[in-house]
């Protein structure tokens, strides 16, 4: 059996996940990272994307997470994000509407702060859809 470590995901609204895991993958600002037991301690900024968790039984589970902070320590690893959603919590219609609005702003706006915000919304929508697509691929 592979070595396990404690992993937690927190949002401002509630603890999202807490448990012993075998591995975790997610996106940092400079690329993808995989974390296993006894990883070197560090703190890093994360990007919105897909969080993959390999549980103590070896099964992978995917979730959407917004940007945040990852803290890897010897005794536990904590991811603090603004939002986290399991696939079954994602409202597909709301995601498509958010994507449509972001694309419209990108097409029509000239203000940098509006463009930056629209890009962030578009990225979040695309990553939520990737989580839903990953689940759909497993079912087929």
C-alpha cells in the first residue's frame, strides 16, 4: 500500500475536503504539480483548474477549484481557495451562461480591468466544463 498523507481543501464558506490521500494533482501558476507523501515543504499560488485527489483506496476523484494558496507541510497539506466544487455540484447551465457573458465582454470591452476579469471568468467556466467532461468520459 502506498504511503498516505493528510490533505485538506478549505473555502471561505466551508471545509470542502479533508482526508488521508495517496496523491494530489493541481495547477500552480507555473504549471502542474503532483504531490505524494513526504513531499518537500513549500507554499505556492495556485490557478483555477482541476484538482485530482487519489484516495486511500487508489481511486481518483476530480473537482473544480479556483485560484488560491497551497501549503505543503510535513504533517499535512492545505489548499485554500475561493471556490471548490465536485462535478455533481456544478450547474452546467450557469457555467455556459458565465462563459457566454465572459466571451461577450472580451469581444466588446477595451478596459483592461474588465478584460482581465472576463478572462478569469472564462478560465473558471472552461475548467468547470473540463471537470464535467472528465466525468462524462468515465461514464461512457
